[in-house]
């Protein structure tokens, strides 16, 4: 139990770090979203391939093409969404969509959600609806839709990962298989002129940290914890990330916390408390 808690906590810190690094890079440096995605995935593939070879394993021994496609879909939607979202808002939308996806799977496969757990789910979803209601404080619609898509892709990726075997091998194989998708992205972005040919060095550094540390190694930790969590629990525990991202956004990025975001966060995180910390 203690090992599961430690792995999950470290993974959540890594996920929040992804939001902060991506927002910092796209807001404060000259790197574009497509280049950030490409460097992030490539650096993650490189560090994981090195770890696997040190262990005497073939880098592509684990993972699958469907998982790689979901990983790429998550990464590209995530980067493009963070051009116009704060770290906290993006994280709240992302992991709200993760919950919807994984909770839907849990219900479809016979998991029971009733009583306080059901109240918690509805409260969390209500918080997301409140955040997206039209108004001056609402996030940009396209950016919000992209982040919700990123969350759905991450939810599917997490569900596929429950039976993927060795966490490092599966994650490394998925990162390596995502590179052909990344090449197509760069080719398309280059033809439309949306890729900056002279990539900002600081932005590239943030992308490398996001790929090698908070993504590659963070996903290994999450993979290791997943088999010990129910689908519904795995979905809700990830909703702790927005609180971490919000705190980091205030302290490191000087981002404001709006009343709408605060109410939505209280509702979402209150829902987590009901779904996770009640007695079954």
C-alpha cells in the first residue's frame, strides 16, 4: 500500500510538472507547439531507450501502435491547448476528461458507482461544466476542446497500459513508435509555416525536461502504480494534479486564480474526496 501511494504521488507531481513546463515554454519562449511536442516525444524516447538498453532489453520490445497513437494524440493536443490556457485551467480540463474516459470504461465493465462515490463523480463533473460555461472568465473554446481531447487520449492510453507488462519497456516502446506520427506533424506544420525553423534554446530545454523527466520517467512510475488501482480510482486520483499545477502556476508563473477556477477546483477536488476516501 505504501509503495502504491509513493508511486502514485511521484507520478502526479510529474504530471503537474508537464503542465508547468509546457505552459512556461509556450508563454515565455519562442518555441512553437509542434516543435515542443516533437522534442518532448523524442527526448522521452531517447532516455527510455537508453534505460532499456542498459537493462539488456530491445527498446521496441514493449508497447503497441494503438498506445503510441494515443500517446501522440495526447501530446499534440496538450501542447497546442497550452498556447492559450493557464497551467491550472489546462490541468483541470485534462484530468477531468481523463476521469470521464476511465470512469466510462469502469462503468462499461461492471464497476459499481453508487452512493457517495456517485455524488462525488457528479460533483466533479459539475465543476468542469461550471468552468466551461460561457463568460469572461471561461477559457478559450478551441483550447479547452483540445485539452479535453488530450485527456480522452490519455484516459485510453492509461487503460491500455493496465495490461502492457513491464512499465519501462511499454513506455519506451510507445515513445519510440510515436516518432513517425511526430515526423508527420512536423512535415504538416512546416508546410503551413507554423514551425519556427530556429527553435528557441530555452524552450527546447523545457521540452527536453518534459519529455525525459516528467513524461518518460513519470509515465514509468504511473504504469507501475496502475495495476494496483481500480479504473475508477485511477481516474479520480489524477484529479489531484490541477491543485498541484495551480499552486505551481501561482508560485512559478505568476498566474492568477480566478473565482470561477477556484469554484470549479473545489467542486472537482471535493468530488475526489468523496470517491476515494469513503469506506467501501
